[in-house]
C-alpha cells in the first residue's frame, strides 16, 4: 500500500556513534566539579488501563547522553581517580521476564552496546549509589522521576554520621541538571540533524498521503490512520505528539485530538502531525480544502497565513532574536486582516498585546524549539532577554488564523466562518540562512490543489 511513497524516502541515517555520546558526556562533565555526582533516572511506565502500559519512552536527557532507551534504568556520572566514570543501572537478565516481555540487554549488553564505562543490575542501585553519595559534595538530580533515588539522595544529605562529623563527607546540596543539559541539547549536531531530517521527510510524505486520500465523506480518523500508519511503515517509532486532525470548525480548535468527525466538501481540514524517529520529533501542520479547490474566502486566509509563514521563516537567521519570526508573522497577519476588513484598527493597534484585535484570530506563538522533545528544551529568554539564534538551533514556524464561528467571545466574520488554517514547518538555523527540514511537504496553493484527492 505504501511502497511507492516509501520509495521516495532516503535511506535511514546512521545512528549516532558511541563517540558522539561520549563527547556529549564530556561537554557536560566539563561544567561539573570533581566532587559532583550526576544522576538521571528513566521515568516509570505509564499505565493505560489495568495491566496494560503505554508504549515506553525514556527521558530525552538519557537518550541525549547515552542513547539508552530501556526502562527502569539509572545513569550516573562520577569522578574517580582523575577521570569521569559513566555507569548505568539496568534491568537484570531474567529468562522468565524475557519470555513474556522481550529480551533485555542486561549489564553486558549495556556496556557492549552503549557508551558507558560500567553497568550494574538495578537491584544493586541502593547499596552502590549510597556508597558513591558519601564521596559527593553536590548532587545533580532531576527529582520526582524515581522515588527510590530521590529517597537515597535525601537521606545522604540528611545523614549525620561519624564520617560526616569527622571528615565532612557526604552531599550538602542537590541541584537540577536540566538547565545544563538543555543548553547542550539546544544546538543540534550533524548527526542529530540527520535524524531530524528523516523524521521530517517521513511526516512530509505522510501529510501528502492524507491530502491524496481527502474527499467528501472521509473521516478525520481515517486520515489520521493513514498518517500514523505511514510513520510506522517508514521505520519511525510512531507520533511525536498526538495527531490533530480537524475539519470544519474543529480546525479552529488549536489542540483538537478527538478526530471523530466526517469531512464535508466545503470544509478545510487542518492536520498537525509529526513522526518520532530515534527519539527525534518532527512537527508539521498543513491545511487544505477537502474538495481539492480552495473557495475564495478559504484561499484569502490560506494565502495570508502562507505569506506570514514565509516572512517568519526569512527571519530565522543567525543573530536574530528567537522572537523575530513571531514578530514578522504577526505583522503580516495584522496587515492582511486589515486589508480583508476583519480588523478595523491600524497595524500598531492591531498588534498590541492587550488591546489589539489580532490575538482574537491568532492567539498562539509562532515558534518553539524542536528536537528530542517536540517542544524541546532550552530557555527562551536567558537572563530575561530573548535568545539570539545560532547555527544548529531548530525551531518550528507555525502561524495560523482561526475563525471559530462557535466562539461566544468574538464576532466571527461570516465570510470566514469556521475556517482554521495553520501552516507549520521545522527550520534549522545555519550560517547560510534557514533550512526548512520539512520542505518536502506540499504547501503552495498550486501544489495542494494538484494533490488533494489525487491518489499516488
Ligand atoms: N503540535 C503541537 C505544536 O505544534 O506545537
Ligand atoms: Mn509545533
Ligand atoms: Mn504542530
């Protein structure tokens, strides 16, 4: 069913090398003191119902530093005899469990396949970690993930034993390492970009397939299923966030995920769906007319959003503030809505965050970082000032206009009733200008009108 579409994908990229993970670990330890201990735990399973769990997804920080994706694991960095040592506590080999749940790499697999110096069975965690903690002064711990680890750290801090009294040993402070790791994750390496390009290409083709399958009477969940089935077919682990598939007035609900309605010929559908590949997210939104031809009002709004998106992408340049794309998009949207007679204020008044009318129809931000998390880590305003864009940063550009005729808080212009348009691409900042990772996804009016309803 997907063979032809799949053939358009490039080969899957090589996985990140062990050496690169070690380099990331070194960049982290370069910011630590020799008497620090850093602990990252994998999150617990989330229950779907009764004894059924959701697909397991480990923490992005663990993926970033080790590539280790197994559950019930703890990663520790500590300094011993002049060198930083990396350790993983992992699920022990257990034949019965492996018969039921799947093979486990175990201690040997962890050291053999992953960039860590040593591994332990996780049932040794308490004893081993307690002894390491006595040699640490400062512990970096992301709390609230693994209560057993939190308890060990807390009791090590509180302990008032002879060793502490005589030698002052034991930790005296606990800090969150998230900020330091986030700063590393914010700038993507060439290998990370390769993974993101693949995730983006998979999602681009998936959106095109949904366009091609669109016709009057198709349901939102049918289009969702095509998109998500292609993610799996192409080797992605699934979606990077729950797919938003809304036609008609549902397109005016920013994070609509019910996806149960049937599409009418005169409606626009908005699909916001991205694939996750080796932990990396893509995040694409496209909006198109179910009939395959924009009506005049639909086209007016689509053109305007597209112009604003292109202006925002042009602002994705090294040295620009991360807010520049948002400002560019807002200005184009405000000018356009004034021209269309939707906004009766002047541009500056329309842009005003308190009293401007633009925010009635465009109420969200234009960008977020994207990487191992779809809303990726990295402080937007370090020290209160907007971050300046640097090569390797990746962000989305996703302006939209939403005319929900159902909304009691606004007078929706009749001409645009229940038109919801968002256009979202993922952009890499380079010194040569913006690179659109999701550029394969059809976007121009001509491309969309030539594709919608036309099977491959
Ligand atoms: N899909 C969520 C977002 O675009 O941020
Ligand atoms: Mn997004
Ligand atoms: Mn999105």
